[in-house]
């Protein structure tokens, strides 16, 4: 029941050029090493192609919309053409709107502001906080973590069958987990939602950088994603999809750009006529460079070819999973099991190790950047670990004795710009740390594990 099928590993392409690929960092043990950026799930490095496009535009920067000057008109065209490029990248329908936001979080909070009165929202507890939390003002049903894609669909169908059939409803679901990397059965969940008169929004923050994405094919109503995970260097995001709720809701922000006409009333107040286009929710001067960088990334990924990009990523996933499987003390976290299709996001715990301590050692002693903690998906990670929400771990000492439950996890993530050497160094570093221990001492500083001076 998975939505996507990984491309066959026929031709593994070279990694796409990204910024920072030649940056060296110091090691506490002496010397320097090329930095291995393996935290793509948080923020992916910018593609060199995107950076070059933005640099070429920068001298022509100008105000957007309504400006009479040449640079203003050029910037306006650039901004609106970026909107068209994103719509094409997503396979948007003719009447869909593409709204530029600050991030996935901003996009989903915007959508939450447009919900009709008495709208019911259904969201799995496995979501990232960006898609778990924006619905607090609505009537929310949180669904338990499923253990198979089929169970996810069945759980949603049961919940929708019990709702008020005459009121509006929205389902929010991730495309790929930011913890396990597992792909969710989006198409099937969309079919279940629509069969029960509900709409569905797809959190594609972890999906869009790794797989082709088509709104029409998946039959979702909205898609949200962030530029900084899509190899774009600036703070911009996208909400794309059906226009009706967006057109009738009060603007997300009130101000210039969102208003078509403002007049004073005789009683001293003002009357406002708001735009019905995407501008309704883009008040203020827009982030033109951020929008342009997203459009550039969309074009770069499409031109690189999704078949080869997916094949290369599956090649790296296989390397990492095989390497971790060879270390008995390592447990990889999963909802749907080892055979579930996934993107390049893998979380794990190491028996007897504090995860913060382990991640700090990877950085300080091997020049490898990963992430540790609960990954802004606290309910999911605690479900996977079976840990106590009130428990705390201390750096520098084992988080748990061998065989005991861990309190947080380590996440390694990678993508189109990751060379083989980075994942090979990571796997070797994991093996060395487990068998030989850390070469340095560490302490806790501001809640983080850091090397002792």
C-alpha cells in the first residue's frame, strides 16, 4: 500500500554540487577533516546551482508589485514566475493557489487560520510538531501511531466514520517521516478522506526533497513544504492547493499587498476589500529571493532526473542500513518495519550510550554532523522508544544500561548532495565508537553535550 516505488539502482549518479562540500572542520583529537553534513532532514545544504542563480539576480533586486521602475518590474516577474515554477513542480491543478510562506510550519498555521467554523481535524500522533500543533483552535482528533500503512488507512477510516458527516473536516498527514524516513500511504489516505467528505493536507517537508510530488496524482487538497529542506538557502516555504477556503478566510496577516481597496468610513473606521488571489495571504513585502531560490531548486531537481536521484539515495540508504545492522548494539527505529520504503532519514539508538554524547563524539572526533533528541516529533519518538516523557538523560554518562530503554535518539539524514565517503565515514565511526569508546571527555553545557576543553 505504499505510495511510491523506489527506482531500480541502475545508474547511481554523482552527488549534486552543494555549498559547503569542501568545508573543513577541526577535530578535538587534532587536525582537520572535510565536514560530513548528515543532517539534511533539519536543513539541507543549498545546491550550488541555486546559489549561482540567486547571485546572478541579486544586482537586479527591486521592490515587488506596483513599482514603475525596471528593476521592480523585473523582480515582480521573477516572483510570479517562481510561483508558476513551483506549481509545475507540484503538478498543481489549474485553479490551485501557490502561496509563499516562511516554512512548512508557517504554511500549516496559515491553513489552520482558514478552517471553516466547526471544522474537525484528524492528525496522527506521529506527525512533526509543524503538522501536529497548528490545529489547537479546531476540534482535533489525535490518532494513535499505526504499525503498518494498512493500519494507518483503517485507523483514519474508523475515525472519519464516527465524525459529524455534515460538517467540514480536514486530515493532516506527512508524506515521509522526519524520524524514520518511512513513506506514508498518502494516496490511500487521501481516498479515505474524500470518501468520507473530508479534505487532506500533505506535509511534504521530508518528501519533496527526495521524491517527485504530484498533487493531482496523490489527490491531496493541499501540500506544504519548506525551501531550506529542498536545497534552497533562504527562509521561504510553500502552501499550494485548493483556493476556496483560502479565498473566504480572513487574511493570515493584515497589511499592504493583501488589500485590494481600503476606504475610510464616516464613523471613522475603515472598510477593506481583500484580494482573492494568493496575495490575500502574502501581506507585506514578499521574500522574492526565497521564492526564487525555491523555484530554482525545483527546476534543478527536475532537470537532474528523479529516477537517478532516487536511485542514488537508495544506494546510500542501503549502505547506511547495512553498516548499522552490522553493529549489534545499534537499534534502528521504525514504525512500518525493515521492508518499508523510505527516504534518506534514519534514526537509531545505541545500547548503553547517551544519544547526545554519541552525536557529540561523531562531530568532535570524526567531523560528522548528525542530530540527536526527539526531532520535534516528541510523541512519535517516545512511542518508538517506549520512554517516559518525564525522563531526562545526562551527557557524558551512559543514558541507559545495556538492555534498558533510551530517552532520545540519533538521526542521520542525507540526500542529493551526499557523497559516498560521508556515509562510509559515518558507518565506520559508529563501529569505532561502539567498540572502542570515545577518545575525548565530554560535559553538559546549556543542555547540550560538548567536548570538555
